[in-house]
């Protein structure tokens, strides 16, 4: 019964946000296009993507964050009493984040990886079967984590910094900025979050 409460709250919140988004006018100026509007909107599979308005983007991001937070809360409830144990003693198939407390692993997954990529848990995991390696995205995340560790350890650690200044680091948000794929250097891809997304630690 208690497991259904966060789902009900998430659903109600999503409906309210969607109603708000539909009632507000878009705050972005649509880019000029050379195709008729009907053709752009009915492109179907393989057709051009219609850029999201700011309102639609907020709905998507809020719904995804609520879904991710609900999943993280459910996992934390399932490990109650074992939160401070090493992650690999609580969860199966831990390969890159060994030795950290189990509850911290869940928070890194939620706020580090999930928020940085703007996705929910099911993007990389089979929900409820977290240990499976069935999704290629999970293996990609492991490779990307190793890349970030290498950049921070072998390269950024050698960059001179002013005395007392914090050493810069890179993380998932450095390149992804709330998008499943890294952002291009010029502009965000159509329909994705603008480059002004807030930074997140971890990931």
C-alpha cells in the first residue's frame, strides 16, 4: 500500500504540470523552417523532430525527476538497515562503485547519473532487476564513468590551480547537461534541454 503512494503522488503531479504546460504559451521563438508545419509535425518515425517548448520541456523534466525520485526512494526502503554497508555487499553486480555506502550509490545513480542525463532509472536498468546487464546503456555508463575518472586523475589533476582554489573536475553534467547524449559545442539538439541547465555533482 505504501509503495503505491509515491506513484499516486507522481501521477497527480504529472497531471498538474501537464495542465499548467498546456495552459501557458511557449516562451521560445520557433526556429524558421523550410517545411510546412503539418509536415514537420507529422514526420512520423524517421521524420524531423519538433523542438520542445520550454513548457513541454519542464513537464518532461519534472515527470522524469519524479519517476526517478520515486524509484530511488523505493530502493532505499528495500535496503533499510543496510544503508551504510558497502554497496557490493547489498547489491549484486557492482563493478565501478565498490566500497561506497549502499545509500550513497542510490543517490549517485539518481542525482549523478540520472539528473545529469535527464533520464529515469529504466534508461540504463531493467526496473526491479537492477543487477542485469541487458541494456547497452548500462555498459556505456560504466565506460563513461571510467573515462571521467581517467580525465580527473591523469589530466585535470596536473592542471595548475591558484593556491587554495578548488581543483576543477569533470563529471557527467559537464558534457550531458541534462541530455541522454553529450551536448554539441554549438547548441543543444532540437527538443532537448538548453545549455543553462543547473550543474550537478557526481555522475
